[in-house]
């Protein structure tokens, strides 16, 4: 469950990235977060993962208050939130399995997480690629590894930051359908994207940001990126 109430974020440079936004995302929802560059999308991601704190307002994610979260709670917060990046961020000299194993060992309950590796690889359709290296995989397959990595800790929420930005249209659609399937298994899904054609193929909730404010929130069919 995600709650933002009257959230303002001002950077030391003087830029006001968010101007008092309020947003509520329920458990199990699939939400697209869209808007032009500089609209505040990246700031929201950083706030939801505890990388930065708001200037004012209240933020709660999966039962954690991010406005005044204790440092010792941040690892627990990040365990409940899986993040998928546009640029995959895989270690080139490690196999698919080793990439996932390394991520599991960085977290609590490492032994339990390691046991999830076969399951998440099957979920993303890469059970036959366990011993491959990233440079032996296509871009779509590398992004599937990144998705598997985000699932290792069994998070209740996934935040995908431009997950199809480096993929062709066919692979982009495959990845989005995989994210939809993961959502149908009960994981809350927040997808940041600028690809209006993809958004329009999925009848999901779309939250549009412009210049630090939410300008629309509803059915995404007919969404037009600027």
C-alpha cells in the first residue's frame, strides 16, 4: 500500500520537483506513472525507495513511514519493494544464477531467498538460461533477469523505471505482459514509462504528472505523451 499526502520535494539547487501531490495506490493495483521529462517521476521513485526524503508531507509504503523512517528500517523497506531499471544493471562476469545469488546474499533471509531462484527464473521464462552470461542473452532476456532479481526477496511491490526503454516494440510488449502476470499473482505494480502505445494497450490506471503536479488519474486508454 502506497500513500503520498501533500508531498513537496525541493532540491538544494532550488528546483521544486513535487508541488504538494497526493496519491493512493492500493495493494495489488497496477498503475502506470507517466509524464514528460522533469515532471517528477524520478523523484517519486527515489521517495518510495527511501533514497531521498520529502521536504514536507507524508509518505507511507507497505507500512513504513518514509517521512521519519529509522535508518535500521530502510533495508526492511527495500526488501518489500523490488526495483527494475531500464539499463538492466547486471554483472557481466557473472552468470544469470550468480547475478540472482549475489542479490539474495545482500539481503536478509539469504538462504530462503536462494531457494526462490529456480522459481523466479521459471516465472520469467529463463529456467534454461541459468548458466548463461548477460552478453549471451538478448536485451529482452536481460530485462527478464532483472525482473527475476527484483522478485528474489518476494516483495509486495514492484517499481519498474522505464523497463522497456532499451527494447524493441515486440520485446517491450512481452515484458509488459510479464509484469501484468506478476501483478495478477498479487504484487502491486508501479510502472514508470513514456511509451504511450504500450500504455494504451493495457487497460490500467494511469497517473499523469506535469511540472510536479498530478494532472490526471484514471483509465489510460487514449493517453497521449507530450
